[in-house]
């Protein structure tokens, strides 16, 4: 499996979350505590929306940088994280579930303004990969570059209307995966935590067919954390609207992290955040 984080808030340097926390994502690439694998060294990726004088330009595609080596030893990643500032970014460290270690299989995946990353798998994916691929809209299929179940899930969601209705499209994607797997005699096929964004809002999904999903956490509001830890200098610098969603917590600050409930999704957006129920749909 994999580990990932997504950040939304006032623009910050990527290194603030990738390298500086006690249990940063880079530390998790070697010492994951909650993943299936302790080591996540089969590639990495970051995707970020540009910071234009403190305001994101939503008409511009996000930038993506991916590598096939382990994140902990990549000097280019360290240099980028030190220099890139963004109000919304994704970061992912990969542990392959069987597909090749190659750049096109590293997350996040991008289509236009959209970013997508995934932790989990489709069980026995090879047995019905062709059926799932045929469900992708013909105009979208040429954009698929890699061989992972994760990227195919993204293009299925795009096929089912991701650009207009994110939760509905992801629910339809999950429903099609489960229905297709059932026709091939595969039980409990889907395991996923997914992050998706178009640069303004951030959605994070936690679901598995067997109702035993991989871990996913969202950060407590900065205002609440300041009340809990008034002497913490880092919290005094954080913006009120900062939100982080992670596969596993970046540190042990009491009260800082809350689990996303089973079969639910979170949406981070201007004005208010929300957690809602997730139910796969067919048709």
C-alpha cells in the first residue's frame, strides 16, 4: 500500500509538511506505523497548485513531479520542497501492489485542473482489468499513461462525471468496480483512501468493500488546537483555514488528528468543511 497527505490553506512551503514534522511523510517512507508495509520506496510524487501572490490561479493546471526511487533519498524532491510554495498540494509515497515501478505509475495523477491519488488496491485487478478499461469513455482512454488500478479508477470517475459531481462520480466508480468484480467471482474487491481536487476544494474518501478500510485522518481546526496547546509556537504561525488530510498522523500532538469514519468522505472548502456518508452506486 502507500502513504499520502493533502494540504489546503494559506500558502506554505512544501517542506513544512514533507520534511519538518516528527513523523513526516518522508519519515513514513521508511517508518510507516499504520500501513501494510513499513517501507514505501516504490516511487513518489507531488502535485501542487501555483501560488500567485497569495492567491491560487484556478485556471492553471497543477504542476506534478514524480520519481521512481525512494522519497527519502531524492535530492531533487528535497530541493523542490524547499523552494515551492502552494495553497493546495498533494504528496504520495508508493508501495506497489504488483504493477511496475515506473514514473507513469506514480501518484498523483493529473487531468486538466484535477489531481487524484490513492492508497489501496482492486483485488485480483488483472482478472477484470479489461472490463474496467472498456467502461472508460473513449475520449478519455488515450490519456491513461500507466498500468495501475489507481489511475484506471481516476479515469472511471472522470467518465462518470467527476468534473461536475465529485462524490457521485466516485460512488459510481466504486459501484462499477464492485459489480464487475462480482461477475468474476471476486469478493470484497475495493480498498481505497482517495484524495481529489480541482484547486479550490479538496475531497478525501475512505471506503472498502469489506468495511475494513486503511487509515485516514484529518487535522483539527487550528483555532481548537491553539486552545489546547497555547504554548506551541508552530500553531501560532498556522492560518485559520489550514487543513491537512493524511494516511497517518504527522506527529503525536494530542487532539491534533481525527479519523475519517468508515465509508465516509470529507470535503474541505471555503466557508465550511463537512463529512458525509459514502455509498457505491451502480447505474
